[in-house]
């Protein structure tokens, strides 16, 4: 059976015939790093995966402070060298628009307890943005 966990092999897949949704035949000739790269290429994009997992019908929540931080610090925009709220707002609106365009139904959730995290990271300007 293809779903069996045990195998006589002792390759980098540790004797399993199936890892997740990949069969051993698909990856047995590849190095471990190539196996990981191949697996990564078969994954759905994060936004699509979220909506797919929720069947596009369910309401889900987005942690607003994480969205702000990830957009400003995660490389979507260069907020450190050009602290313009307009660019930050546009990037956040684009991310939310892509989710909505994929039939995602969401609500933004804000947590006041995150103020201390922004202060500890010396990102008080992002907390100011969040408050606006």
C-alpha cells in the first residue's frame, strides 16, 4: 500500500514510502536539500492556502498588529528608510484586497497589549500608525 509508513530503504526519507503528499518515488533520486526545495515548490501560496483551508466560506480573523509589523518590517516596503504612512497603508490594503479577491471573509482584530511589543522593538511609530 502506498500509505505504509515502513520500508526497507534507509535513504534520507528515513524508510517512509510517503512524506506528506509526496511519494518516495518522486524524491528518492534527489538530495535532501533538493527534496525540501521540491516539497516547497508543491505548496500553495500562504494566502491561497488560508482561504482553501477555510473553504472560502468561513470567517477568519487577522491580527492587525502582525499585519502592520510584517508589512513594515518584513520587506514588503522599505519603511525604515522611508517612513511614509501612505505607502504602508497602500501595501496593507493590497494584502487585504488579495485576500478578499480570493473570496476570503475576514475581520481585523486589534490587541492593545501589543503596545509594549512595539515599544520593546523601538517601533513606536508603528503603534502611532495603528492608532490612527
